[in-house]
């Protein structure tokens, strides 16, 4: 099967400073997070939820492509995307 993202929902996890989203490989749920630092240039400042979610939405296609690539390289139970992945 291929990794798909039929559910456009995403959420900000302030405790970990990441945006969470989910992909699916058939019926199997594949959790992803993308670090806030990978979404915006923050100069070391804490990012606000709205900034992170807006940045995620603006780059959604690129983020999903990077997620597909990460998934195809190695199957894991969850994935963390960092600035180095982009």
C-alpha cells in the first residue's frame, strides 16, 4: 500500500513544540510530528500555536512529500520530521 493523508487535521503539541499529523497505509495509522523549528525561522524563540499551524498549512504539500519519503526509507511506529529532512 501507499502512504496517504486523507484526514487534513493537524494539532500543535506545545509540550514538545511539534505539529502532529497522521498518515495511513491501508488501515494502519502512521503518526508523524514535524518540529516547530522546521516550520519557521524562530531565532530561538518559542513559537506560538497559530504560527506553527499556519506554517504547516502553507507548506502542507512539501511536508507530506517529506513524510512519504521518510516512510518509504524505513518503517517505524512513528516519525519525527526535523529541519534536516527538508
